[in-house]
């Protein structure tokens, strides 16, 4: 299972449509006075969660005893990175299945770390959905300003699939319980130049209490070549840790580059390198706020060494999704700046003391 987001970070040209297996999505945010941009790392266009579609068929919930035994889907998607290895132990069994038009969708397990909801699901279909079916859906965490996340799906046998989806919320208020809704409108099958869409209605709703967590305020920053990075805080959970950071960009850098992104590489004083996944971000051209979830912290580590990697890109294919004052999202092509190209450099390390 490949980490599609990391692959996208190192491409120069980004297509105007995101790959569905690693989409960055945004719920329509509440209306605000100031226009706000929501971005995923080098996402050329934001995919709106909640596409309209005509639905047919009926949905039938099924008891957990009738569900197929899939195993630990978290580990299936984290077998290369290990990022999800400890998620199953602390997750909630949802085990709810809905059926419509010959396709059974089951939400298997879900977990909420206080910031991000991660769910696993499985699909059994009477139809061949191809190698990578595209799901048109609406994933929402209620009482939030917006969400961004990722979605991955893999075919495991004939007409059987498993998937993992994340949604990170944006809100001024912290949530102790995530009220999750997930509505699937249709499946699109891509077979060479042929496209087929199967419409239906698969709807799920469930609540998730946040896992135990500890918050450590950091407040350390570095600055170089018009880029400023501030690590604001770190949250420890039983299965992961999350770094929250702010990315500041000078006017000069904004005028020269279409896209500016800072990724974090993390290792501890014991030599362990931690795999992470970006949860998405929100903000403006000058200031973006991001969070990134990493695998479980080694309990014997006394410090973390955070290396910020700056990536600057120009391309004639860049577009941007902007939230308007009425709450709608508008996709616009970014203006042409300098010639197409890229620039990468590394900021000074930030050391996080874990002993106090």
C-alpha cells in the first residue's frame, strides 16, 4: 500500500483532479467575513465532500454476526509505514453494513484521537467495480467549520474491497465526541476509456469518544528565506502523536511561487524515524495551519528532532479552491508567475524535549 500523499509531494506537475485513493477533501465551511483557503499538500484542486447525485435502491443495516471477517484493516494499510499498527487496539467496533443496488458497504472500525476520525470499511459487490473504484460521498463531522482528509481503497479479491478514510476537523472548539456521518451516493468504475456509475444510497451515522490524550505546548519556531515554521503543540495518544504547526510565508515568496509547503521529518534521540501522515490544513496565503499524525512514540525517547523540509513549486496546472463570503467554494486557476520549476531546502532542526 503506497502513501499517495507523499508521492504527490515530490511531483512538479500536479493534475487538476486528485487521485481518489488519496484525496484531500473539504466540507463546505461556515460563512466567515474573510475569504479562507483550504489546502492539502500540493493538491491542485480541493475535492468537495458531498457531491450531489440521484440515489436509488434501499439500505439495510445488518448485524455484526453476518459480516465477513476481514482482519485488521488498519495494519493492512499501514504495513509499509507502521503508522496504523496500534489503531485496532484502541478503536471502536462499528460493524454496520448497508446494502444498495447489489453493493454491501460495511463500516468495520473507527477511532477519534481528538483531532482526526479514522475509519475502516469493506465492500462486497455483485458487480465488478474495477481495481480502484471512485466513491462519490459526503463525510462529515458535525458542529465543525470544515474537514480535510484522505481516502484509500484496495481490491483484495474478486468483487471485494477494503478501505481506510480519515477526516480532520477545523474548529475553534475542541471536541470530546465526534458525531460522524458518511453518505455514499455512487461508485464510479473506470475501465480504460469506459466509465460506469452505480448509484445508490449507503448512509452511516455514529458517535466516537476521543481517546485519552496529553497536550504538550511547544512554541518553537525557525525562519529562513522568507519561510517561518512554528511548532505550536504536540498531542500524545495511546497509538500516535500529533504535531500542530503554523507555516508563515513572506510576500516575496508568495509573489514568486504558486505553492509553498513545509513537511516535517521526525526522529528521536534513540535513532527511531517516525512515519507520519498530513491531516490537511487551513488558512490564507501568508499563514497556513497544519497538523500531522505520526506512529506511536517510543516511551524511552527523551527528545524529538524535527527537520522541516520546504517545497516551493510553480506549474501551469495549479488551481486553488477559495471559500467565498457566502460559504461556497470556487476553483480558480492561479496566475502565471515565474517559469515552471521547483526549489527545495531544509530549515534548521527543532528539538522537542520530552522530559518535562
